[in-house]
C-alpha cells in the first residue's frame, strides 16, 4: 500500500489490487501529464518519486491518478477528500 497526504486529501494505491504493467502504468502517466510527478515506476509497480513531505507540499490534487486507474487499470487508486459540513 502506498499512502500519502496532499494539502486537502489522502491518496492511496493498493498494490495488491494494482494490475501494472497491464494497465500501462496509467496512474504514473496521469501524474506526470496532469500532476506534479509524485509517482514513478519501480520494480514494475507505481512508487513514490518524492518523499511524503514533498508530496504533501507539491501535489496539485488533480485526481488524475484515480481517474486513469479507474479507466485503464483496476481501480486500485483512491483519493479520499474529507468533506466538512459548514456550521
């Protein structure tokens, strides 16, 4: 499991459910194209390309990794955005 925080969300990649390389590394490609390059390919699976502290600072929270994994992979990526109800 890969898990890291962004400014407002948490990104989780369940490596046990990940079908890479069959998906063409959809989450990594999406992160490079739309995001900040937080993910890389290591030993045939997605991995962190930066530290957790750097990811929290630089990630632009584009959600592309989750969307592309859903479209082309197995849905192993989840972006959890907590929603608070205003008073």
